[in-house]
C-alpha cells in the first residue's frame, strides 16, 4: 500500500497551490510504468485519514490524499460474490464530450 501525502505549505504563511495536482501526477506516473511491468494499481479515496496521519506522524501541513494498492492482480474467483460482480462488470468511462468545456 502506498499512502500519498500532500504538503500544504511552503512556510508558515504560504500555501503550495499545486500540491494536489503534483501528487496526482506522481501517482499517475507510478501507475503507468507499473502497468507496463505487469503490476496493477488501485487508487482509493476511502480511508481513515486521522489514523494514517497518526501512524505516519504527519504534521499539520501534511494531508493524506489517496492510498494506492500496488501488486499483482489477483483472481476474481477468490473474491466474495459481491466484490466479484463489481470486479468483472464491464467498465464504463465518462465520454470526453462530458468532461471538456469548450468556449467557442
Ligand atoms: C482519487 C480516486 C479515489 C478512488 N477511491 C476508491 C475507493 O475508495 N475504493 C475503490 O474501490 N475504488 C476507488 N477508486 C477507483 C479505483 O481506483 C479504480 O479507478 C476503479 O475501480 C476503476 O478501475 P478500472 O480502471 O479497473 O476500471 C478511486 C479512484 C480514484 C482516482
């Protein structure tokens, strides 16, 4: 498991505006070569931030953004029925036309 932590402040008064953007890019650029090397990543936003902050002694200007499981993809047959159904369900992606804002 990889816990991704953003650093919020440059110093006492200045925020780092691109911290979350940079962190997202870092995780994306971890995921692509991992896939190329036969590994799988699964990013998660459902976690106990307070427990992770305590476990890693995070300071006030550090915040957990995501947790990523990294490893070899297992066998869907080993999952519970409910999780197997989710795992083998056809993937759908939001079409680009719904994601792009065009001002022409
Ligand atoms: C920021 C972020 C948070 C996510 N949080 C969760 C999560 O808490 N639990 C979960 O099962 N999937 C979560 N997902 C979705 C999975 O990581 C994955 O993208 C999704 O299951 C689609 O998988 P697929 O690429 O195999 O279709 C999250 C994805 C992102 C980008």
